[in-house]
C-alpha cells in the first residue's frame, strides 16, 4: 500500500496534465484573433506583431464595419403632371328665342342679330340653327354682308353653314324676307324660333416640356438613368406619343392607356450638367401623363476617414525612438481576401491578406496633434476593429 502523500502527488500531477491539455485544445479551437489577443499573432504579413501585453495608451479604437470601394446613390427628379390633347370642342350661343321678319308694300321688318367670337381664328366649323314656326315667301340670310341662305325651307328645322372665311371677332346676321311683288295686298313673313349658332373649335396642347437640373457632382458620377411615367387617356384614340430629351428623340410609340409603361433607359450622353429639358408630344387624343420621374444612378468612391490625436509627450517619445505607434485591424475571418490602401496623413501603405488581423508600425507617419487615417478598400471587406495605440 502506497503512502498517502504519494497518492496526493499523483492526483495533483494528473490534474495539471489534464488542465494543460484542456488549455492547448482551447487555444486550438478559438479564432485566430482571440488567440492573438492571448498569445500575440505569430505572423504579421510583413508588419510587426503585438500582443495585448504590449499595448499602452490607446489613441484610436473604433469599428469601421463593412467597407466598399463604391457607393451607389439614386437621385429622383420628380416632374409635374402634363395634359396633352388635340380635341374638337363644341359650344352653343343662343342668339334669339323668338324673332320675326315681315315685308309688304308698307312694311319692311328685318331681324339683325350680333355676336362676338373671340377665338374666331380657331374655329373648325360654325353653323346656324333655327326653327321655322310659320312662313310665307322666301327667306334671305346674310352673314357679314355675305349671302348664306336664300329660299323657302322644306322642313321646319334648319341648319345653315357659315363660311370660316367670313368670320370676324364681331359678327352680324341679318334675316329678311322677299317682297310679295305684284300681290301688294299680301305680306311675306317668317316666324323664327331658337336661333342659335354652334361653334366647333380644335383645342390643342399637343406639346409640353418640363425642365430639371443635374448638379455637377451628380453628373460627374453618373452611372445610368431611366424615365418612368404613367399615361391616362381621357379619350380612346390611338395617338402617338413622342418624348425628347434635350432635343434628342428618346421614345416614339402608340399610346397605351392606363398601363404601366416600361421605364425608358437613358444614355448618359443625352444628359448634361445643369438644366435639362424633357418634351412630350402627341399627334392626337386627350391624355394626362403623371408620375413622371427621371431617376439617375451615381457611383462614388467611399473612403472612410478616422482621426486621433498625438500629444507632445507621445510625439517626442516617438521622435526620439523611445516609443512606437502601432495600427491594428481585426477582420471577421481568416479565409477571404482583404485588400486596401491605408493613408496616414500624407503617407500611404497597402495591404493584401487573408489573415484575420493586421498590425503595422505607423510611427514614421505621425504628426504632432491631429492625425488622420483614410482606408481605401480595393474590394468588399469588413473591419471589426481599428486600433491605434502606443507600444510599450
């Protein structure tokens, strides 16, 4: 039987061995970045390697996160709705509800009606409508001294066309009846009702333009553009819509009503810095164009900048080679390639690594006071921690 002391020593030795094995297995299983924090990295990819025990005063400690060599932005230029039409409008003017003309050897009664047409040059057609209640003889109608009717109506309801060439702003209609002739004892007459003129004019707004502005910075980083819009049809006509951008034809096709139009891709060469003009035209129909949005895509380089301060004491120690300033980056993995350029003040270094951390001596890059670090990513990368510190 072994002495009691020897048994205790064997137990303690076994415990120490098991604990050592456990620590070794733990260090092998944890991520490289955590292991480096405990032991210090064993490889620095051309940079110096530091553990946590060598970290003195921390000058910068931040989480840059995900970085991309480019950032895409969208700009929306919203334009007000547009009404485009070419339509025939009808309007009725009531000249008289009841009128009479008579003529005999003793009487000569004419009916004079005056009216104004402000937009007479835009008239497409103009007609005279009236109803003959009773009559005898032949009726004569003159319009601005032009004879437009002479005879005895066959039916009660009459329509007389007025020539466009005779139209004026101020107009005059004269109704008269012929003489009974040798029947001097007789009277010729016309009793008229509902004397109206019906005017038909073409109302047009077949072309309208909208302007928008592209800033110089937006233009310099332009990566593409498109035009979206929606067409409502007030009348079902197969008109043709044309769209011009800065006088260049962008689109021409039959209008499709109340249907989402496919976005029109716009070449960068059609756009310009400053004022731009979109012109919409139709040949016929009645349309309202809404939800007009010209969207541009811009692509800009995104360079994050971080700052930290170096006081006089630290700067003097660094200048006298008594201390070093280290820059450390931690990454989330040790498999993906990380590539970037780092500018410290006006000096630059590049790195390209698959490791999960990078340490660089930046003592020679420092200035007294405020210092700046700019990271220029060459590919998509993530920095989980960025630290600048004084090496003990």
